[in-house]
């Protein structure tokens, strides 16, 4: 496991975090003494796709609803 000092961690934090996400944890040390270990969190936020499935219905003509009224708002009454 890679050990970096605080200054190096501040300078290269983005690269170090990317490496940790890829499974390469690292230790941050101060004056040569290890302080913290940075690793990938295994528990991520759950995917919420479909959590409202069936809660509402979208009309078949949704993309054409009130087309004439919207057109008259843009073009004025002809």
C-alpha cells in the first residue's frame, strides 16, 4: 500500500482518489507517521431508477398536448 505525506496528498489528491476508486488504497502520513487510510467505500447510494413506477400515468399524446395553444402563444392569433 502506498504511503504519501500530507503535502503530496494535497498536491495529488485527485489522482490519489482516482487510484483508490480503482482499488489502490493509500495512507496519508505526517512526519513519517501514518495517520489515515483512504479506501473505496463499498456501500454506495442505491440506484433509485423506477422508484415511482406506477405512481402516475403519462398520456400517449403528452408531446402534442395543447400544441395549438402553444403555437398561438409563439406566433400570435392568426
